[in-house]
């Protein structure tokens, strides 16, 4: 049988494994299938290539450019999904498992591509938060910005998700503008290698943006600087060893970890065996035990149920597990495939034995089960195993030992406070789920267990059809957790991008902040508009371009007509005596929405032009009431521009309404879609 030579991609060239390469086995057959590793890799050359070639190329792109790059990479991977599926069967994964790993990873990249275009500017500087006024007169301001680190991200990934594990780190890293060196776990690195080849062959990545280490990284961590990041997924023991590297500690190098997690699922006290929630609970636990053969960092390791329902849970779960076909992952009816290797199988059995010292196995016998279409002795197969711990309060192993496979422990709780305490005994986890239809139960768990968990997943009959599942990290939400879960926070939308950027406080005049952030700041210099702004296309208007309108007097007839026409006869507009009794008003005042309507009438250009639509307004404030006889005038300033597609972009206008005394009476941001000039 010809062995796969899993190569590394270093400094722009593919490098084959050497004679010291590690052998990789087929999880289904146990037979050798490939080899990976090359001790001769020049890690300093790889770091230099990333810093000096990849970094500058990525930083030259705007956030939107990088988002488009992510979309192109995701599209390339999508077009080659079948090849990734076919290769991934050798990891023991079923077709359903591929949806979590391969499709999930590609989906994550698409989400970051979308968020990069919608939530980040088409610029090189990310503005973090609002402008802070540091001087009373507004001439000295502060703003937090984020810019890409000028180093490299070293991604050390686990074996269980060779595609998703890479892409969930790679997407925010590239969006931030930082090159990556990816080091997958050797056991499944052949799948990662194929995904990397697909992305490189797409031509969407600049040189140096992505490199691959199939095998060990040598002394790479000793060569990192304060501009570099290490992002790790794996065991707590390995995380501790890597995090404790002297160079990482001495230089305060960012280390993001996602590690061991004794995740819990709680059957709410209201979820009795005759409720939809009980059936949902059994379904969720079964899915988390069998997907990827339980080799998921988010899998349910501890099953918490009201003491009086423990037997019902064991019975229902046993029936569902009994119908699960274990065997060849390529077969259509297979419900659970193999573990990643026989070495991992041995490790799971050893950890299960530790759990068994405090709990009784009630479901699953590793010495007596059938693997359909495969040899259970040669392949890395195990049945789902459920243990019952009768005394979870005094037990320790069930709360600190993770058998990284299809193993879980059920334990009974007395009241909800007891359930929360048991869930927290895991010492910090990635996720805990609560199946309940009682909002008060959910609130108590959020308050009592939130500090110990990176994510709390609540599900019931109302949300079950649309819910993503206990063990499915979504790119929109934080993936990580405190304590033994690693203390990191990956994903979480743009929060994940911030791991690879430096937050810097800038201070200066409004003009300085405008120049740095490409966003007009109040009191910055205004540019006279060469023509009415609404007659100018998206690519023609400039930041700071301003229109000042003529004033318009607001009459009592205007106020009464607006009240009659709209039906808004609130007393402050119609009853002078009642309005004067209100501490906010001097007497009858104009409607706020009347002022907005008059403002639009003052600045709108009525003829057909490049302004396609008014899509909304943000941050509306009414600052001073307007009485009959007062006049208002408008200042309309181009604050920010965001391309949306090849036809039009969004213009954000800063709108200020002032009275005859130049006092601000209202302020807001108007959003319009403006066409390009060509």
C-alpha cells in the first residue's frame, strides 16, 4: 500500500516528510496510511517569511479586501468539499460528522467574510468604541483604535476537527491582517494539508499569508516576539506546557487557549418525562456522545437530572444508544464511526477506568459490541458508554477527568442550586446546556453558573426547531471558557478578530482623529461642498464635506397641523399650561418628528440623482425644545463611507439642527445608499 507523504508548506514551497517522520494510521482499519514531519524545517525562515512578506501584503489590504479574500477562499473550499469528505472518512468521521467539520469550517469563513464587510470599515484602522471628549471645548479628544499586529499567528490545532479547527482561527486572523502558520495535529493533518492546498491553489492568498507545518514546530515558540500570537486547542496538560514556555512568559506573548472541558447538560426541574423537553434532552445528549465519536471539546461529559428522573433518563438514553449503528463511517446507516486512532482509544479507556472508580457503567460495554462493516479490534471503535455517579458531591474524577470520546456520566441533583453547584464543579467549561421551559430556571442558572462557563445554551419546545445544538460553536458567539477550559475567547464575531490586533488609545484634535480613523469627528474641519451633496456619487463625496442650509421658522400653525395630520396630540404640543408644568418644556413645543421632517425638507435635493434610498437614522437625540417662533437650520456633513457592492455604497451623514441662537436642538446620523459614478 502506498503511504501518503503529508507535506509542509514553508516559505513558499512544499517540503516532504523526512526519515524521522511520524506514521499515521487509518482510524477505521488501524493500518498505516501516511507519514508526516520534517525535523529540517527552517522555522526562522518561516517566521521571517510571514513577518516580512505575508504581513505587509495583508496589511496593505483594507478590512473589506480581506473579507472578500475570505469569501473567495470559502468558495474554493466549497467547490472541493467532496474531496475533503472522501479523505476525512479515514479519520473515523461519518458523513454527518463532515457537516460539523468541513461544512462548519467553510460556513465560519463565510460568516467572517460577511461580518468583515458589514461591521468593519473599508479602511486599515478599526475604531473601537465612541469618541471620548477630553477637553470641555471639544478641541482635545480620545478614541480607541485597533491595528494589525506586525507578527505572525501560530495556530496549534487539535486532531478532532482538521478543517473547522483551522478555519475558525484562520478566518479572524486573516481578517485582522495577520499571516498564519498552521500546525494541525499529526493524526489528521492529511485532511488539513488538502484544505491548505485548495486555498493556496485558489490564488486568493498573498504570498506568506498562510504556511503549514505537518509535524512538529521545533523551537518556533522560542523565536516569537510581542507582535506574535499563539492560538492553541488541545489538552490542558499540553496547553500548560506551551503557555509556560520561557519566551512566551518573558515577552508576554498572547496565548489563546481552548482546552479540556467537563461540559454539563442540565435537565430542568420542570422537564418531567412526559414533556417535550425531556425528549429533547435525551436527543441532545445522544447527539453529543455520538457525533465525531464524542471527540468534541464541547461534548456533554456530565448529565445532570433531577434525582427522581435519573432512572428514566438512563432508560431513555439506553434505548436511543441501542439503536445507534457503530461501524464503517462510509456506510449510509452508520450513526457513529471510529475514534481517530487506537492510541486515542486506549487513552479513552484509561480515562473511563478512572471515572469508573467513582461511578457505575450503566450503558455500553467496550468488550462486547459490534462494529458494522469493520473490525472492532483493529479499528479505533468504542461503543457509547454512560456511567452513573450516585454521590456526585464527594466524587472528584467525574468532575476533573475528560475521556475524550463517547463517554458521559449521569448524576442526580436535589434542587436547582444543587444542579448549579455540580455544573460549576467542572472548574470552568466551554458550554453548559439547560433544557427547560421555565424562564426563572434559566435566569437562576445564568446568574449562578455564568461565571464558570463560556456559553450557556438554553433550549425547549419553543426554540428546538431552530436551535443549533449544545455542541455547535457559532462564529457569531464567543467560543471559549474560564478555568480548565483555557480562559480564552475565540470566535464571537469581531471579538475574535481583536485577538490579532493591538488596541491603542489615540488622543488629539478632531482633525487628527478624523485623519487617523477616516471618520469625521464633530468640530473637525468642514469642507465646503462643491455642489449639493445629494447630487454627488458615492465615490465623489469626501469625508467632512458639509452643507449649511438656510433657516426655517416653526409656527404654531405648523405644530397644530402636524398634530392633526399625524394624530400625535401629546399635551406638550397642544396644552400650554400642561406643558409648562412639565420640567422639560417652557410651554407648547414642536414635535421632535416635525423637526426631523423640516430638516429633511431643508437639505434634501428633490430631483433624481445618485442618492438611491434613505435607509435609516442612528443616535437620534433631542437636546433643546423648539417653541413656535423659533427657527431651525441644518448642518449636513459626510461622516463615513462604506462600500456595499459594485453598484452603491452607504454614506453616513452627521446631521445637526440648531436654532436661531446657534444652540443645538437635535442631532442624528442619516444613512443613505449612493450610487457610484460609473
